[in-house]
C-alpha cells in the first residue's frame, strides 16, 4: 500500500452553521490501512467530520479527497461513490425491513446478483458478528446489543463490482457510548474484526479511553473546530499536552471549557 493514494486527505476543510464555525480549516491525511481516533469534548465537531467523509453533508470551504478522488457532491448525487461505510452511534436500521434486507441493502442495487447469493453473503456476515438465524426478524424483535451487531454485519458487506477500491474506509461514530465495560470490549473487538476482515482504513470517534486505545494507531484531538494535537496511541497515553492531559484525565481545569463548541 506504500504507493497507494491516501484513504482520506483534506485541505483547509471548513464548515459553518450560520455564524458558528464548526470546523475551521482542518487538514487531515489518512493512509490506507491506518486506524485513527478523533477525540475531543462533546460538540467539538467530531461527528460532523464523519458525516462529511461519508458524503452526507458538504463542507462550506476547502477540499476533500477520498482514495485520491476529489469529492464535490453528496453521496446520493454520485453514480459511483467511494466505498465509505459509516457505523452510526445508534444502529440506524430500517424498521420496516427484515434483518436480511437491512444487511443486504447495498447488494440489492446490483441486478446481476441472485437473491440466493445475497442471502448467503448476508448470513455469512451475520455469523461473523455472532448472530444466527435472525434474517427474517425485524429490528424491533432484537435487543439493542443485537441491533448494534447487525450494523457491524452491514459494514462487512462487500461486493467487488460495486466499488473501484477494494479496501473501504470505515467510520465509527461513538460505537461504545453508554455501554458497560464488558459490552464495550465486545464492540471494540468487533471494530477490529470488521477492519481486519475488509482490510480497510478506519476512523473512530469516541470519548471512551478503552475504545480509543484498543482500536486505533493514531489519535487527533479536536477542539474549537481545530486540530489541537496529533500523535501515536502510545504518545497519547503519556502526553502532557494540556488538551490531551485534560481529556485523558477528565479534568475540569484546562484549555477546554464549555463556553466553546
């Protein structure tokens, strides 16, 4: 992958809601195969970055390239969008569709694939996340934890004819928020398993230290719409940078205060 183009590259990327600058000229470069965590307090713009990368919203200014191709349109406006898979904080399953239909949704766009083939792929992906014989159930018939795993099964779905790039960009938005430590460990294992299975690059947005440390190689600190610090996971664990130290130790005193976004 040394000669491949970056999975993500931004140049002075900004987005504003009226007079509020959510992201202010951020520059990010993620190589293929890298695993990054974006951290920072609530409201700092972390999830907004993921939505821009996923093609759900457009930046106000600046440039974004994914797999070397500039992105100037929303995902729905592209005939051949890049292979970017966003796992939302909530499972984001369609309540009127069965689990099989939810997980295999992207494959149904390919008219050349038989229903039998799609069913087999869906079953394999569900088994990868420890779910069996639930294909015909509706989302409301599953527990919250099972729904979360279904969303990971959906991220495993791969059909080589759909995308130019066979190594997707995986985006995880607060995947362990509100979970107990044991449940968090299971989800963290799923993140790593999913990433290894599809040989992708990943960005995890999280407040949970175990999730940051177990699923990432690099960390970026976001606050006030700007990147304040970047380094390896080992550097993050021992850094005395005031932003990192305050976040890591949950201190009230420090440069990050509620009055800013």
